[in-house]
C-alpha cells in the first residue's frame, strides 16, 4: 500500500506524526495504519543474547520486556523513562527511529550499539547498519514504499552502555545527549560515542573514541577524552540553547555516559 | 488521493457496548468521543498531546485521545470516564479535595486507575511518575497524589476513609 500510494506515510503510534499532521508540517497524501501488524510487534531473543525488536513495539512493551532487560538493559531503561505513561503506551521504537528528530531518544543509542535495521519493501528485505540508517534530520534510509520492520541487536557480550541527557525540565526535549558503548577489560576497547541533539545524522565523536580507545577507565582519562567532543561536532543554537552551551553540555554528557559505561563494566550498577 | 476526504467504517466497543459507525479519516478520537458520541467527560486541554486531559483507555492501554485517529478505533474497545472510575478512587479524590476546577480530573482518574491496576501499592514517587502525563493547571498536585496514596493497598490507613490528610505535613514536590 505504501508503494502504491506515493506520498503516503505509515502511522504507528502516532505520537509524533499526528502532531506533524495537525500542524500541517508535512504534506501527506494518505496515512496508512500499521500499528496492528502483528509482524511488527514481536520481541524475540535468539537464545544467545541477541534480540530482535519489532518496529511497532511500544515503549511500554519494551520497558516491560524481561527479554530486553536481560539482553540489553539500556534499551529497556530508555523506554521506561520516555515522556509519560500515555506516550509509552502508544509510541513505538520504530516510529522514534524513523521520525529521527535530532532529539529523538533511540537513534543515538542504536548507532552506539551498532544495531541492524531490517527494512522491508517492494524490492524485498534488506539490512542497514544503524550508523547508515540515520542520514539527516527527519531523514532515514527508507526508499519509496519501504518500511522499517525490526531492529536487531547483537549479543552485548561484555559491552556496556552509558546514556546521558540534559533536559531543562522533566518534560522538555533534551538539549544535549551522549551515548557511549564500550568494552572494558582493564582498558577501554571498541568505544562508540554518539552525540545526540545535534543532527539527524546522529554523529559519532571520532576524536573522543580515539582518545579513550585503549585508555584506563579512570576519571582523568574520561574527562580528557570528553573535552575533545567539539573536534568535528558543531551543535547549532536555537531558542532552547545556544550552540556554545550545547557544545559545553555535550562534553559533560559524554563524560557522564563514559563514566556510566565504565561503572557498568565494573558491575557498579547492581 | 489528495483531495479525497476519506471515511472509514469502524466497529468498536464503547464502555462495554458494541457500536458501529462511519468516521472521517482525519477525525481525532477525542473529537469523535465528544462530538459524535456526545460524551463530554473527556476533555480537550491542549490538542497537542501534552496535557493528558483527554486520556482514555483503549484496549486497556492509557491513551491521549487527541493523539489517536478515530478510524484507529476499529476493532478496539474504548473506555471513557463515563464508564465510571472505581468508587474507591472517586471517594478518595473527594475526600482529599483532589479536584479544584475539575478540568484535568477525568484524565487524572484514568491514569491513577491504570497505575493502581499495575501496581496496587505505589510509592509517592511512583504515583508522581504515573501522573506525569496529566497536567493540573490549578497545580493541585499534592492533593491528587494524596488521593491516590489513600487508595493504595497497604498504605497507612488504607481502606479507612477518615480525614487522614488533615494530620499529615505537606510534602515538598
């Protein structure tokens, strides 16, 4: 149906798209309700720590899933903290990913976790790395008639994730966010540090990654690495915060995310 | 398809009663409930999914009805405030004066009932978190939280509908 109706948009939880439509912010020829497609609503573990989350799974479903909590606790924690109970009942992880506002919660997490996005469409199924899926603000790698089917997360193994956001009020959009995924066996390895709230490209902080790769998981090393977040990343200013403030806060968010990831690696999160 | 005003036949359950009708594709659930079904207990506060005054239950889930299309109700059951909140919750809101202007109350009751079904003995923090999606512009939150605490199983004096709040210090929020 999506392919047969150019200009149509899929509607899942509607917690973003309906406001877009109300504000006439997008021209949509037809809205196609996918919210009850059972194929998009499952959460399946592969038995070895990997997990596949259907695109139309609600935040509430993810937050309450023992399988997600066991395999990738941060994915469940983020769902549990999202907005409010009503939005958690309706909003979906796939909608959050495909909307791809710079401030959306899941895109930077999925990039840091190196998720695989399973896309289906008239040309068949294909898989896209999360790092390539998020192209720019409100733009993702979905062609005409294509739909995000599910999000696949490989077994975490010994990887841990830290996630830090700055919100001015408990209900407001974050102005700065960072997600860090590391492995840590004495020293930090394979770091993936993604800066949220900057652009829909969900950029990785290459200079920070380089600086922490192989470093001791010490406060000093983390602080020094986090200070390099502005190498290559230029947050823009808007009514909520100036670019300079966002840059400064991105440094703090990176520091906190890396600290959380190293603490989790030590088992400090309980 | 651009200029076509689509309509959709929907079958659904309204407060336990089966219903069937036709709705315009662009109609929001909250307008359908208020204007077509004539149930004015579901309020419109913001129309943008922020205030929670239009909160109803759809298939048991907690939903802001301004953030769902009426056409999406097909095959679902919807429960509005007219179905009547649990007497215990209603009495607690009354006893704790958890109502000032009353505009947010239907949504508050829906969210409170949803919480208590999942968690019969919530802490004060859990109650605040559960009511986060409901805004009271009279800022009567303290009394609302206290009313939900009053119903919570195992809480102090639970089941006792006496004036317990009169003897309790007001907590900072």
